[in-house]
């Protein structure tokens, strides 16, 4: 944050170019915020990510997928073509459901607050930047993304009742109760440092193929 590399600028330029080719409704703040609530219905099953591009277009957001460039570390980007045309881009650098469902609401929080341009790197994974070390608007977006996926009060209660024995069965039962995919819970526990990045990896299912079949995509040979 504060330094944009040539690789990141090139990636952002490609996103802006592709964003102009995506059709979306006129952006309206109230319609957008109402649609965010509808988005949550897609977090239970990995196959439902295919429905995300249409919903975002209906609420005025252009979604594009662009493969990350080596050494860019980039996960997502929010920019505005003009005051009524926000574009959200994902790199799917990690083909995992937790990566997709943390990066997307993070970027949508930038849209909500009309952050004109935000390049986000190392949002997830072992090398992710701690939220406390980020600028204020990035801390806000991190918090909003986590709250969108698993309410903090629910996750805190689960941690208190379960720590340190985060068995696969308990994680799945908790995910079913709050109606999210268990891989999302695993991702949030990893962010909290409650489990290692090597644990419960079978729950971190892939989503790239499902989303790229329904969103304008550049990369992976396409």
C-alpha cells in the first residue's frame, strides 16, 4: 500500500480495459447495498459462484477475472470508470473458496464507500498482510469482508467453545448452522491464527473453473 509495481499497474490497466466491455445496470447506492444481502445466498455451495457475475451486474458492478502476473502478489482491485461505473477484479491467485469469498466482499466494501481505486495484494494466505498494518480504509474492508462471511460474534463464540480441537466435523457443523461453506470457516480460522494453513485443506475447494465460465476472463490460456 503506497507503492504500485509495474506488474500491478499493467494488471490494473488490463482490468480497466476489460471492465469497459462488461454490461451492467446503472449504479445506485441503495440498490447496491440491498444486493449485497442477496449475495450472501451464494456462499453455501461452491457451484453457486457462477451466479455472482449476473447479480453484481444487476446492482451496477462490473466483475472481471484477470490472471495475476508473476511477482505482483495481487488479489483484487476496485476502480471506477466514472462515477456510475465501478469495476471489481479478482486474480484468483489462489484457487480456493476462502480466497474468492474474502477478496470479493473486501472489494465490494471499497465500492460501497466509493474508494476511487484500490489495488489489494496479499489479502489471504500465509504471507497475507496483517490487518493492523494496513491503511484505515483497508482495515475497514477487511473487517467488513470477515463480518459478511462469518459474523464476528458467531466466530468468537465458536472459537471459545471449540479451541483448540477444530475437528473437521465441528467445522462442518458450525458452517452448516450459519449457512456458509465450511471452507470459508477454515479460511477465517486461518486468518485468526487458530489453525495452521496445512489443516483441513480438503475443505478449501476450487472455484476458478466455475466462476471463469460466467465472468469475463483473461488468463489461464483463454
